[in-house]
């Protein structure tokens, strides 16, 4: 039994070393190398990182070179072998990754069984006191890890959950009704949650022209949850829009697919049917996953959010994924990069349906200063960096009240709403937003939103109260309880600019930069000022580590005393 325990423990050690090598070396490559644009290159680099981590630990364990070479081959070999059928289109990237990891673990165990005497009796090359200290460190980290899990789940676990028993509202009728003389664009929402900026940014660009029939559609008529706890009443169901178009002898000119939290199988046949009738299909950010799942991207060039490209390359190898541009226009299909690149995608729709002058006017109307007429503007090809750890610190350890009330008022701009609900929650992770209102609210261009709480219900739990919208700032909407309202939108600028400055000033500059990076929005000209780093949250994390270390050390001392 002692030999079995040694064998299993040795296997666990190498698995830990393997993943540590992958994590640390991946950070190094992100800092010094460009992002891999091919799935096979990325896969081989990942396998090499894991192999190096495992081999380094075997050197510490004082294994022989023959054993290290055997184990390295066992770990690395499955991936280049599986890439051969991948290159011929027989296996998908997802299968290569899943099967490769499975075979790697099996081959590692077989290599250990081949030299089982070495792995059951081989001495540990590290002094026993250092092993004990390592154990104390691991136990100490359990305290901050547990606090992180509880805090993150408590703050953000219900972002996409519609309020139980919410009173549903009917969508506002479109001004002037459906006009067959105008082009028609539909924007999808998913049942499990939709990215609020991916949806509302393109909606305001299109609806603001006054020359496009613009509808938000969903599979069902109930409220559709958006990022940050904002519930939207769709204009029509998928079938309802199809019936409306058939009745008016009209057709859909374009459809926009934002990022969604869950797969959307009901949209597949619907999208393919309208694409076959000539509709331009446009994905925003990770909406490219829904679009790729329909097969409409096969054999085409496409783009998506920089954080998603690696997974998309693995799962959809028939698509030519690329980065570094706001959008890729491939005729009947347009794909955009992350989040706010959806505005460029919407402007491209306007260019193609209404002309360049209408697109220029639409960009000026929403104060989008990054519009590139007729062609996609380049953007940085981002990757994860050490400073990006700020988002985990914010989600896990930021002290103080985390509930941010967002007062909904009639006439608010769609981008003004999106700027608040997405920036503080899903991107900065500094707090949980709560949509507050006395009843359904109509936005500037006719969308209907349902609040999650009334002012009376939310008064006791809020740490801040934000009232988005230039009109609300001019009217000086009243506060909630003792909280004074904050009005981010007070001038003629892009809706996200004052929110980025507020995050930098109220929280810290690094959080604002991370938020802008994930929104794929340049902020070099905004003059962000504030603390450089979330030092209070970092201090909380440090204190929790010390507390965990004290508990672990105390436990060791008690065990020693009892043993004596």
C-alpha cells in the first residue's frame, strides 16, 4: 500500500508540475512572442510548455535522463500524432485537444508503470522541511481561494438571471410601423443571456439613422436578460418577425448576432433560411461562435474577440480566423472583433444598405471617433499580461459595498445603458449592478426594459447610485434613499468615455485599462487619472494569505504537540 501511495503521489506531482509549466511559460510567451494565429502551432506550444514543466520537476526529483526522455515523449507525442488527421480535416480542433489530453494522461501512467520501481521507491530530492513548508503554503492558499470563490459567485452569479415573478411588459410599437421601403435589420437575443454592449451598440447605430426597420428578436416573448442584470423585452419572436416580413412581402436585409451565454440551437435554421434569402449575417464579438455553428463561416475569413480566437480556431478549423482588425467583410457575412467593434460592424451595415454618407452621420451621432470609412480599421492584437490579474483581485477581494444601483429613466440612450451595465460588472468586476425603476422604461429608440427592483426594495443594499443618460443628468433625477445620484453622461462624447474615467478615478487606472482592453476600445486620449493599482483589494488578499498561513502553521504545531 505504501508503494501504491508513492506511485499515485508521484503522478499527481507531475500533473501539477505540468500545469504550472504551461501557466508560467504561457505568460512568458505572451510577453515576448506574437499571438499564435494557427491552432496547430498553439497546440504544439502548449504541449511543449507542459512537457518542460514536468521535465523540470523530474530533474528536481533526480530522475535519470532516460526516464525524463521517456516521460517527455509520452506527454508530447499524442498531439503531433493527432494533428495529422486534423490537417486532413478528419478531426476537429476540439477533438484534438480533448483526445490529446486523455492520451497524454494515459501514456504518462504507462511510462510510470514501465519503470514502476523508480516511481515507487525513488527518493525525494527535496529536504523534508521544504516539503512541509510547501504543504503549509498550499493550505494557506486555501483561505484566499475560498474567499475568492464565495465573493465572485455572490457578486456575479445572477447577472443573467431574470427576476423571479417579474411583471412582463409589452414592447413599445415602432414609430410609423414597419416600412417595406426601408431596409430591415434584426438583432438576436439568447435565452441564457446576451452581451448588452454587443446588442445595444449596433442597435443605437442602426435605429438612430431613422432609415432602418430595426427589431430585437428572440425565440420567446419573455424578458431577455442582458449583462449586468438588465432585462429587455424583445420586439418580436423569431417566428413573429418572419410572419411580419411575409405579410408585408418584405425580406430581412441583415441580422446581427451578439455574444450569448449559452448555445442557441433555435437560431440555426432561422439564420440559414434568411441568409439563403440574401440577408447579410453579422456577428459581434463571441457571437461568431453562434454563427460558426451554423456552418455559414466555413471556408471564409472571420474574426472575434482576442480572448476567444484560440478556442474558435480549435472548434472551427474550417474557418480562417484572424485578428488585428475591427471587422472582416466577406460578402454575405461580416464578423467583428470584441464588444465595441460591433459599432464598426453596424456602420458597415449602414454603408452597404444606405451609403457612406449615412454611415458617417451615424458615427458622428453616437460620437464614435474611430470610424474608418469603407475599410476595417486595425486594432492591437492583445494577449494576457501579468497586470491583467487586476480583474481577479477586483472580483475576489475588493472591500466595501459592491452593489451599484442603476436608475432606469425613459429616453435613455441604448449605448448609455450599455456603458454602465457592462463596464462595472463583466469587465471591471468591481461591483454588481442592479436595474432600478418603478416600472417598464422606454429607451431613446423604442426598446422596453424591465427593472430588477423598485427604489424602495433596493435602498438598503446599494453602495452607489448611477443614473445613465444625458437627458437624466439635465433633469436631475432624484436619488434612492440617502444615496445621491451620480450622472456619468453630462456632455457630448461617446457614452463609454466618462465611465472609463470614473472607473479609473473611483477604483484604479489599471482596472480601467483592463476594462478598455476587453472592450477593445482605445483610451490613450482619455487622460485616465487615479490610483495606479487596487491596493486595498491587494492588501485584503495578502492578509488572507497570512491568515491561511497562520492557521496552517498553528495546525502543524498542534499536531506536533499531540504527537509528543
